[in-house]
C-alpha cells in the first residue's frame, strides 16, 4: 500500500458522500476511533466550520482543514478519519493524504450528493445544491483518484456494505 500506514483509514469524497456515516460504521466494525473533520476544525478553531467560513473566510477554513488533516495523520492509531472534501485541492495536503494512510474515496453521483445535502447546514452550501456540488467537484476527480487506495461507489451500496468493503480492502492489501 504505497508506504501508507495500515492503522489509519482516511475517508475522502464530496460533502454528502457519507464520510461520517461510513466512518462511524467502520469504527464500530474495527473498534477504532473515528475522527470527523468538522469536529477537528471546531476543536482547533473554537467554532464550527460554517462560522469559520462566514467570519474568517475560505483561506482560514482551508488552513484549519489542513490542521485537521495533520491531527488525523499524527494522532496515535489505529483510527479512521473523515477528511475535508477540499483537502485534495492543496498539493501538499494531497501528498500527505496519499502517503498518510489507507485512503478511501467515497464516490457518488453528483445528483445524489445534491439530494443528500439539500436542507442541510453545510458551510459551502451558498446556493442550490444542484449548482454548488458540480462547481465544487470540478477538477477534483483526478485529485481523488491520485490520493486513494480504494474507491467505493456509495450510490450503489449501503453504509454497512461500504464499511465491510473497506475492511476487506484494508486487510487484503500487501505492502509494496
């Protein structure tokens, strides 16, 4: 597995892909703790991601998401972490992510993602989900592909099955 740690599963994907839901399911299966990006950002910033974005701007939120990734990469394992959807847009964070653990891209159809986040209070949701999701996703597919060890198409499976597939992938990987 590309030099990555077997005691760390890093979940990536767009908002609404199920990082928190699948991360918690995976935590139950493996008995590993789950770290959620939004909770880590709130711990570091003293306020939630929506408030950081509104009060301090995009650059500050991205720095805090990078700090949350650092915690996910350096806290004692074993652990599962849900990473910010945009962490892959920073070349340094993309490299750290790629090298830092067993990275699973939770991939979903953009229409499904828009439907899942409709009516939620997401920090990046400043317009209709149908227009916001494709705009945020633009250019990220190749980045997610570069970072990941495994792709799970979440629109074709349940959270429980996705977690089982991740366990199978994690245990079936041989070091390169």
